[in-house]
């Protein structure tokens, strides 16, 4: 029987508990503003070369 590897949250840099999905973790453990900030900073780093 294959085993699933642990899921890692790129926002809080923690491993998500077994059986929890990344989507569920993001929705219930992080605020929308926190997620938006993370997404914007990643986009700026890729598109504009701006580092945090």
C-alpha cells in the first residue's frame, strides 16, 4: 500500500497533520490577508525581482 508524503504549508513553514489537506489547512489556519500578502510577495519576487 503506497503511503502519502507529508504536506508542507509554504505560509507557516510547518508540516500539516496527517489526513489534512493543504486547502483545508489554508482556509482554517490562515487569515485571507495573510494568504494575500504571501501570494503578492511571491508574485513580486518572480515578476519584478523584488525580494521580501
